[in-house]
C-alpha cells in the first residue's frame, strides 16, 4: 500500500471494510445463507438443509450448468481470437484508424446488452443466416458482448510491447509469421490469459441478451436462476446461484495459475 504510517494503514483498512462488507460481502453471505435454509421469516434464516444443493447439481440444473460452461468457453475462445487479431491489426494502423477500430469494438458494451440481443435476433432470424432457435445465436450474442473486453485487454498489452524484440527477431531473419508466433504471442500470453478469464466470467453471468435468444434446449444457468426465483423458489435459486459463482471462481483460479506461470516464461 502507498500509506506508510500505521495509523494511515488502519484507516485505509477501515474504509475498505466499511465499503466492502455492505456492498460486496453481505449480499454474497445472504445468498449463501439462503441456499442452506428452508425459511427466512426473522432476522436470521431457519430450517438448515442441503437439499437445495442436491437439486442444484443434477437434472435440469446440471444441464444448465453444462450449457453455461460450453457457451462461456466457446464465446471466450471466439472473442479472444477475434479481439487479439483486431488488436494486433490496430497496432499497425494510424491514430485515426485505431480510433475507428476502438469505437467499433467498444460499441457493444456502450449500449444495453438487451439491445445487442435484439440486434442479433433481428439480424439472424432470416435466411441465409438463420440462427434463431439454435444454440449458436446465444453463443454469437455472448461473443459479441465479450469481444470488446478481449480487444481492450490485448490492445493495451500490444501498445506496451517493446519493439526491440520484434526488430531483433526480424534482424535475425525471422519472417512476420515467425515473429508473431515466437515473439509477440508469448509476450502477450499473460494478457491473453487475463482476457480469456474476464470473457469467461462475463459470459457465465450474462442474462439480459440471453433471455431474448435462448431456445428451450439451450438454457444457461443464469436463466435458470431467474426462472426459479420468479416462481418463488428463492432458496433453490440461491443454491443454483452459489453453484454458478463457485464454478466461475474455480475456472478463474485455474486461469490465474496459468497466467502466473506464463508471467515467468
């Protein structure tokens, strides 16, 4: 921390606790407590049970979790490839070209995600690109929504690259493709890993656009959380939400391990 005095550090930690506990920790604690309860009529929950988790890890819930994982992984890979390619291409453009490309990739996050869902629905509900009613329209919408974050992350890393490495490799006779594969991409690996983790987390929690697009046989887990709570099954919905958070956190922890190893390469 940039605070050097003991009193200042204690004050900083106190401010952090005051802001973190009610804004971030308390909602998560409430959801976790509700997932183990059958009733909550007083200040604290009652009727402890693990039955909600038994329903949250089998049947429809397990299928929805698998759907979310497949959607998030596929969308993250597509977004990472597209965003990284665009970021590398933007580095060779002039300032005006980079601004235009930045605006194009930031546009999907500058508007509500429900607008993106509607745009995808309208664009791909007619031949020759008829995707409405299939899983691919959900994956496409998620890809559009998260590509901006992959592009921004990789673009920032590309701008920080020292051109000396590329010039040295070219001076030793390496062609553009070899420089890209053996020099640029290894140097960008930590940023690529971080971008993939961010895209995955955002896709796992995406709801607004998904509600407009998902077919009955491709229901992601956030939609199941919404439908469960909408039917009044708050405690079951809380258990499903905890499963969603735990799964996302485990994947992000695994990605952080890979990023740490890549940093020391």
